[in-house]
């Protein structure tokens, strides 16, 4: 669907750190050019303007859904947005917010002592658990180039091609040693969607899977490798839980 400029763009934020918005703001070299074709209706980290009643051509969603009021706002946003794009791990899988899935009760009691079990929030959910999502921009935060390429493609009525290879391939291209093999580190690179140029393993840090699971990722083989590396069943489950229900 080809959109006609000026294109109304709104960014809505739910439970998140705002790092994804910050990444778009960090694209300083391209912002002036973008501003010529885009009319920003809402962008919480940079503007106090709330385009509540404005029509939205492209709606970007950051953050996981954790409360009934967030859910209501998401549903209203979906009704207004022609295209809805989930941005970042929080919106796509629940992200960092969902890593305590198994220990939520204990964590809540520690942060909000003396309140019993009466919380209005629920375990963090990906946006597509509730509404139709037209596009996805992965990462925690996404790469600048991926944000800009995705926006440009949407402005021209298309959608950029998706990566289909795992982070492991980028490690091979960069001639990194394999952290799983060399250090027995619990690296999630074998089943994580590439596109970050193996940002973490380049620095000797195991991949944490922030870009989500790659299509056809061989989860069984990775579990076998993790067992060989000495991880317990519970540790392996914890590592894989970060992909939400997509694995
Ligand atoms: S995906 Fe990462 S950078 Fe984006 S809001 Fe969530 S925690 Fe922050
Ligand atoms: S290496 Fe893994 S954790 Fe690091 S940025 Fe890439 S996908 Fe995310």
C-alpha cells in the first residue's frame, strides 16, 4: 500500500525502557530528510504533543503489554493505525520484562511488599498476542539501519526483506571464534535471527537472543550443545524462555 506524504506517524510506548525510540532519535543524519515526508503525531520521548485524535498511517509500538489499561490503549491505537509495526524485543516477545516469568510472584512480593497478590498487572505479553501486527523490527534495541530501512520501505509501499540466517553466520563471516565451542558459553547465536553483525560475540560476549528466534532454528541441537557445555535443564529452559512462545 503506497502512502501519500505527509505520512502521519505515531509512536506508542508501553512497558519498556524507551531505548528503541532513542535509537531512532540517534539517526541524526537522516532525521531532517525523514521530517520532509513524515508528520510526527506522537513520539513520547521527544515530544509532549499527543496526537490522540489524529489519523495514523504508520503506528510504531514499543514495549510489552502488562496492564489492562495498556491493553485498552493498544486496542485503540490499532483501530486508528493503518499499519501497525512492533518495534524491539519487548513488543515482539515480551523482551527483558518477561525474563522473570517463572519467578514473578516472588519478584512482585519483593518490589511491592505487603500488597499480597492483588496486582493489576499481568505477565508481560508480546503485542501480537492481542492485535494484528503488520510489520516487525527486531532487536534490543533495533539497529539504526534496520529502523531506517523499514521506515523507508513502508513509505514506498513495501517492506524490506527479512534476514533468514542466524547470528552464527555473522560470527563465521567476521571470523570470530565460536564461544560455545571455545568457552562452553551459553551463546544463543545458533538460533537467533541475524542482522546485528554479531554485535555481542564480536566482543567475546555470548548472544542473548535479543533479535528473536530465526526461522528453522534448530532448538533441539542447541539444547544438546548446552547440555554438553554443562548447563542444567533448568538453565537451558531459562535461556530459551526469552523467545516467548515463538520457539
Ligand atoms: S526492546 Fe530493548 S531497547 Fe527496546 S524498549 Fe525493550 S528493553 Fe528497551
Ligand atoms: S549478538 Fe545476540 S544479543 Fe547481541 S545484539 Fe545480536 S542478537 Fe542481540
